[in-house]
């Protein structure tokens, strides 16, 4: 087949970022939908920018729908006289958008854009759609993703877990247009440079939290982080519904794991819910890999923290930042720390690897069995396998700035060559062309 039209459905995710964007431009919500969409995309808040441009360069017509940006979606509906009341108004708007565009391909960058049952029927609801794709990145995912024609995963863990669906490994990527945007903005007081930074979710009570705590104790690390204000034990008392659900899920998973593989296998023969099946799949998958904690020898992950990192280190823990401000802070840090989620096991997969190297900072990241497929170890990125090695290598980079700059430059060259949005779109385009 020749060229095609494709719509990507994704959520920005962080409502704080959306609210901040509209606060900074009070009149934005009154503008037309195309103007609002352009303004939001220019902030680089979305999953990976540059998708529309990259697909257009391949001759395809691409559209982004940011389903969780409420003012934006309301503007689209308002301009067409579509009702915005009722329980399912957001989903109704999304369906009308797809019907108006009538794309050949729909890419679910975020499976939460609509209910699973509706996603499975999307070709009936929007008859023009010929191909559906689900893209999944977080390696802890165990949901049923069998309703799509194609499955793109960003993690080797998911590649193994969903092997029966014949997924394609499509890693995250860096939008190189960010470099031009950074050059065009005067950040003023935000131009302060830091030696050692971390930006992102602290993921308590996972090992990342404990590693960050150790680095705060031993180095001058600065954090711009997301951190829920709860007691950080594995059985901490939740303070909101989201935490309550997570605690309940973790507790059920723990009880199931105590049954043993034989009992779990027997349990699967009974008419149990899909959620229980997913938990069993997750437990089985974790049992087939080496304990991920072994890659961080010297890290105590069994304690109970009664305070958040912000409470313990208020002068070095800052509010999270998003979009272009996030990229600016990364680019203005000599060394940026990274540690993958516990769910990644002995592999690496997160977007931060490409973001940090893409803007030209030196990446200090945990070792993974597949990291050598992405970067040249200790020449394009700096790796560690133990707490002591992370501390030692950071100290070396701090004391040897010429080496640090050389590694940062090499990492950026590699990312701009192999790990851009354009490169990933070329990979996806080839797969899509074969299926249409």
C-alpha cells in the first residue's frame, strides 16, 4: 500500500502541567481548537513530540489527539455543537473526533483513552479504520492487549510477556526539535547549572526511592520530583483512593505469590476474573527472572521511611517540572541520574535515557542486559551495578569534567543518530506498510 492517515491517541498524564499551561496563558482556553493544540504541543508536554512531523516526512497524514486535556477537548466539541455533559462526554468527543478524521490507522499510545470494550469495537464504531495499534511502555503492565492488530512495546520485559501476540520492540525516542526550542528561549534565573540532578517519580517504596535517599545523603544531588505524601513502607497507610487501590492490589498479589507455582497453575483453571489472571501472569513473569535487587548491591530497601524525601531534604527537593522546562533543567545539569523501575528487572527501557543524552547531558544509569544494544557502555553513557559503583563513578565524573563532557557529547551524537522520533517512525512505518 501507499501512504495512509494515522491518528495517535495519547494523554499528557500530568494534570499539573496542563493547569500550569492554561494559567500562564489565561486566554488560551477561549481560542480555537487548532490554536490550543499548537500551544500545548509547543510546550513539549506530550509523550513524544515530533510524531506528526516525522510521519509527514514519510508521506503520511498524522494527527494527535490529547484526550485528557479537558479545555482542548471542550473547545473541539464547542466548535461543532457536540454536547459536553453526561457521564461519558469525554469518550463521546473522542469518538466524534475519530469519525470526523476517519483515519486508516489508530495508534493507542495510551490504552486509557477509552474503555477496553470500546477499544475492541473501534472498527465497528468508526468504519473507516483499517488497522489498530497499541503501544505499551511500562514493563509492569499485565493487561489484556489482544484486541489490537499490532502491538508495539518499549520494553524487553513486555516483549517476552506478550510473546503470544507477536509484538514489535519499538523503544522510546527523543524529539530533536526540542534542541531548537531550547535555543530560542531565555530561561533567565532558571539558567542555574547543577552538578548532579534527578528528575521524575521517586517511585517509593521501590528501590529508586532508597537509591535517591542514599545519593542525597552522600552527594549534592538535586531532585525535581513527583512524590506521594504517604508512609513509604510496603504496607503504608494510603491517603487517597489511588493509593488504596495500589495497596489492595499489592496485598492480593503478595497473598497469591505465597501459594506457589503449582497452586497458581491450578487456580487458573477456575473461572477467576481477568484481574486475577493478570496478577498471576505478573507473578509468573517475575519468577522467571533474576531478582532485580541483585543489581544494586549495598542498597537497603527493607526499611520504612516515615518522611518523604522532600520532608527530609527540603532545600534539595523541588516541585516537578514538565515540558520544555524539564528539558532545560536536564540540559543544564552536568550529570543526570537514572534508575529504572523495579518492573524492568535486569533490562532497561525508559525514555529518560534518550531525553538526557538527547539534550547533551551525561547520563549515569543502571546497567541492563540490553543497554549495550542502545549505547556504548561507559563511552556514550556511564553505568553502575552497585551503590558503591554509582557513587564512585559520579565522583570521577565530577573530578574529570573533560571526560564527562566527552561522554555527554558522544551520547548525544548516538541518540540524534539512532534514537529520534523520526527513527522510530521509520521503524513503525515499515511495519504498518506491511500490514495495510
